[in-house]
């Protein structure tokens, strides 16, 4: 499904694919040590549990996001940091945009899910993350999404939403982390 927010058209679900645009497989990596040593694309389900994928999609490392074979389906791309900023600015700025982007209620988000209205239709879900120590954390409390912007020091820009406020978190984080991915139409 697609949702138009301002002048952008976004996917309204987290990405859940296991191949690059050209059909090459993206490896599923469950093992912590193997994930920690990657500098190539990979995905996993939160806690390596396929039932989490049904709701939250896959978690990808940034190397999958940046792979030249293309992670996004044809006609879409991984949003740049500037495109994320365009989205949050349109929704009133980072201090309040998160509430407009989060799925309302506590079916998936932990209480209190502060500020959540989903008035944008983005339907952000708390799929958690695989952290820099390759442990799984915060399903129900946090959702994080990659941008296409990385640097040579091993970090890339991402956005995040939390159950405890309506803020959109923005910052650089380790490329080996596992975050969700949303796509934006070309």
C-alpha cells in the first residue's frame, strides 16, 4: 500500500523482501557473530522469529540498503536523509511529527504510545532493532528506519519513533544495526 504525504509517496508498510532488485538473494543472518562481522547486506527477523516478520517486516543492516543491486523495488528508492526531513517538516517538525507517523493505540505499541494519531497514514510500527552488539531490543517500544545516507566512519543516518513520546528521533548510528526500511516513490 502507498500513502501520499505532502509531495511524497511512501510505502505504508515496512519492507519485507529477501532479494535485491535484480533478483539476487539477500542472506538471512541469524547468528550474532556472523552479523557483527558483516560488511555486506543481510536481513533478519526480530529475535529470528518469522512471526515477527508478518507484522513488522524484516530488519536490514545498512549494507543491504546501500547495495548497488538495489534494495527498493522498481519505481522506489530508500529515502535520503533530506527526504526524511521533508516528511517530518511537512508533519510539523521532529518534535511532533512522530505522533502523526505512529500507528495509534496499543495493539503493537506499548503503552502509553504518547501522541500517536497516525494522521499522516504512515502507520509506523515498533519493530525494534538489532543493536551494535547484535542483540535484539525494544520491539513494541521503538521503530527505526534507515536512510540512504552513510559516511566512511561506519555510521549511517536513520529515523526512529518511540512509545513514550511523539518525537521523530534523527541521528547517525552503526551500519551493522538492523533497522526497518520504508521506501519512497521515485
